């Protein structure tokens, strides 16, 4: 167990790691890019900045039970804000930086937030658009300094620091005393889930909910003071907040903030992380780049690469099963590691112990590929409503294609209709001011996840699909679209893929192609085009994707096979409303938006 010291609340953990543990540690608590260089923030700096900010918030009237929202990219000020709010006994409401002004208005009003902390002028402008409609909002704090003097009720981070220093003179023990008043059953945060339909719902989580998940993570993952986490998933999402922030900090680790997903490769070589939390999309991007690079190499090098991957697969299968590796295979593996694997691992900084994947299903082949290279990807499963982890693979007990075994303290069972039900100390209190949805989700002491799954013979949990995503064709056949979509996404020519077929005669699909791969194909086959977007309308490209689909769906039942598809020019994005902030496709939105194209695929065709 790698936890430094047992604790009941987040403020209790914060005071311990920054005052008792951190006071004697030279290792930084946080790292962030400043003037193009990574800069260290010590445990003492972390405490001092948080305390100053907390006193500043208190001078504005923030007290126990108040709600304060945060909308910012990952950065140290996010931590200062979070720990200051919680240390005062208040409740924070984290928001995705990509949210629209209208959604921000809804959340601020629904949560009754009295203040909001924003990162930049861009975020400030979104709040200012709806400020007059936010009836509880008293102040706005901007992390960045502003060029011009802000209007009333708008303060910069540095101004709050100054207010805090003054306020502390008359109330020196306020922050510490308020932190000790915090109890495990107090509300810690209200996190608004984006959802694929309807208005956002505020998930109410207590300190006990989140701390139980942190402690469960410490029981199954071995990490501590020697580890460095590279953080790039949004801290407003409970997965990164629990796993890449609270859990890392409570283990005495260092947390480094990536600049962006575009710069993640560069940041990995700079920071040399030992652990990362990620989503399958990152692994898909890394794999795609490796694959394209290999395919551009001479045939001899391609053969060496493919040989090495096969050796790695065989070697890791022996290791995973706890069997003795034959000497000849061990020697081959050493050669493969020197020729291929070591060079690939260097791209991640060369020190990765394992990576944790969540948020969506990790394709089994992807996990096996990284395992062969020597990078273990641990897949887990959970919801915001469960703080979030329900189940996870372990570094010494994992099976690709599954989400592992239940987290310590979490009970999981499968309902008669196949739905996954969970119970335990991490389960939310309910949806804020939404009794109807709470009663539908929390029934008979169990969280109804909305996911369909099954336990295998060894106790590993497999997720087959979302309950609401299951659809039935007009011929009466039930289809789980997610596994099929993940299968087709393995094609290098496909970037996004969504199955259509609910109450239809047969299955069709909408495909967003990988334009880079299509351009390479077109150039190699001397297909003429002036703009890459023209490719989607070419017969040769349709036939290429048709062949791809035929190869992938050879083993599918006839009613599962994609009979027809349409290629889209534009990708599904968060900005256009077709994806959630956690990169899940909004099926209802997509089907409505492309209803004409979908209807065209069924015109004049019989089953």
C-alpha cells in the first residue's frame, strides 16, 4: 500500500503532504511550463499559494457550503483553487474549458455558484456574456493577468493573493481551522456530466466518496515518491482528478502538466514520466504514428519490426500467464528490445512503468501491441457517479479486452437484463436538485450504470455496450454497436465510425476517414485530386473502404454486417456538439444531423 498516511478528507490529505511530508522533501510537488521551460513548484510553494488564495476567497465572503466554479486548463492554479475552496469547507464546481456560454450559465445557476475562477480572457468573455443571467454570481477571478483594469466584481489571481495576505493578519488560523472542520460526509464537489442527451446533471460527491476511491487505487497500484505523473486529461473530469491528481499527490508523487495533447509527445520526452492516465484515443494516435512510420521504411526494416512485435507478443504471453520463458525466446526478446522496443519506449521518455486507460473501451489488439513493446496499459472502468473507478486491471493481474476486477470496497453484480450494478462507499449522493434522475439511477442501494456487461470465468469484467445504445433491427435482431465500431476503427483509413440500424432493416454506417492515410493511398495509386476533401466523393476511395469493411466483418453474423455506408467530409467534434467532452459520440445528435444521408442509404433497398 503506497499511501503516505491515512486520511478522511481531501483537506486532511493536502495538509499532510504539504506540511508534514513535503516540508522535508526536495522533490517538487508540481511541474509546469513557464517561458518554454518546465518549472518546479515545491510542496511549500504549493501550500503557501493555496493558503494565500484561500484567505483571499474568505475575504470575498466564501464560507462553508458555498459553491465556487472553476473553468480552466490543467495548471497549478487549478490545484490552488481546488484546495483553497475545499480547505474553507466550500464546494467546487469544475467545468470543461470547451463549454459554451449557455452551458456555463445553466451550471452556474443550477449549482447556485457564488463565484467562478477562470483561466484566461477567452474564458472570462464567455462568463461575461451570461453574467447578468447568473443570479447567484458575486465575483469572477481570472488566473491570468489582464491587459486592462477589470470591471467591478472581476479580480485577478494576484489581486486575490494580496487580499489573502492582508486578511491573514487578522485571521491567521482560519484556513487550518476550517480544514479540520471538514468531515468525510461533507459534499466535496458537484461535477456536471455532459451526457449524450439532455441538460447536464450535477453529480454530488462527498469527501468519503472520492477518498474511498483514492484508497482503493493505492491498494491495487504500487507507486510513490519516485514516480512522476504527466497530466493532460482535463482535471475537471473525475478520472484525472481522482487518479492523476489526488491519488498521485497522496502518494508523494510529482505531477507535471502537459501543454496540450498536440505537444504530449514532446512533453513525454522532456518529463520522462513513470505513470500516465490516458484515454484510448491517445494510444490510437501513438499506434497510428508508429504504423505509418514503419510502412514508410524499406521492406527489410518492416520485416524486422513485425518479427519483433510477434516475439514481444509471445514473450509477454508467457510472462502474463506466470510461465517460464524458453531460453531461445528470451534471447530473441533481448534482440527485439534492442532493435525495436527500446527505441519506441524512448518516445515516451523511456521510464514508463505503466499507463492507465479510462473513459472508453481500449481495443484489445491495441493493449496487446503496447504490451509487446513493453508498455503495460491498465484499463479500468467507472462513472462520475462512482467517483469514478468501479473496476480495474492490476499491473500484475490484467487481461486485455476486459476492465479488470472490482476495486477494493466496491461490489459489482449483473442484473437480469445484463446491466452492471455497483455499490460501495464511492457511489454518489445523487444528482443535485434532480430527484427524479437520482431515483432512477440509485435503486435498492445500487448504482445502475446503464452499461451492459458480464464477468468471465476468472472474475474479469467485460463491458459489451451501453444499455441505451443496444438497438434492434426491424427483423428483431439485437445489436451492440460499440464492439463493432471499435473493430472497424482498427482500419488505418478510418478515423471515426458510427453504426446506424435501430428499427432499420439492416446495418449501415457513417465514416469519417483518416485524410492523411487516404492522401497517401491516392498518391501511391496516382488518383488525381486538388483538395483532400474531394477524396470522399471518389469511387476509388469508396471501393477502398468497402474492401476494408469486408475484411473486418468476415466473421460477423449476417445481421451485424454493414451493408452500406456514407463517407463524411467533416469529423465529429466537441465544438459542433456531436461529441461529449470525454470524446463519446452523441448518437442521437448525429442521427438527427445526418438524417437525410441516413435515409438515402435505405432508399430502394430491401432486406
